[in-house]
């Protein structure tokens, strides 16, 4: 099976008061608003944001995703009972992204096999 991925690339254009504040004000706003575990309901599902990783050269990395409980059926062999055990596992969507603070560019990756991804 071949997987196809789509990269989304966005530039954040700061207007008004933000435009005069520059990188320091934007970084402070990003740090204050990026709360790991924060939830929002969009596109028919609850989205969560991961903790961020501050990387070198002003890059921040994280994930946004949605978990669907009991979305997949599972089957496992139980060696103790010598029987098959049916169960359920969660599924969902995970979107990695990177934000660059010095030029306000955001890059993310979407798996093309999932047809219910939000358009960017």
C-alpha cells in the first residue's frame, strides 16, 4: 500500500498592534496560548494539542490530533486460555507541525489516505 502525504505551508502575517511587536510579542503569545492537552471541537471531533518542543534556531514542534475511542476492532491470541480475544482500540488523526518564530512560518503534514482532514 502506498501512502501519500500533503504538506501545508503557511506564513503568519502580523497586522495592527502585532506588526509593531515583532518576534518577542509573538513568542510570548505563543508560549501563553500553547497549552498541552487543550481541547477544541471542530470538524465533528475533539482536537487536542500536544506539549511543544522548543528546538534550535527558533523552531517549535508539536502535534494536533483527534482520538476516537474504540474505533478499531482488535484480535489477539491469549496463550493462557488458548483462545482468541476480541477487543477494541482507539484510532484517530495525528498532524505533526513545526512553527518558526523568526519568520512566522508554519509547516504541517497531512496523510492523504484520511478523507476527513481539515483543509488548510
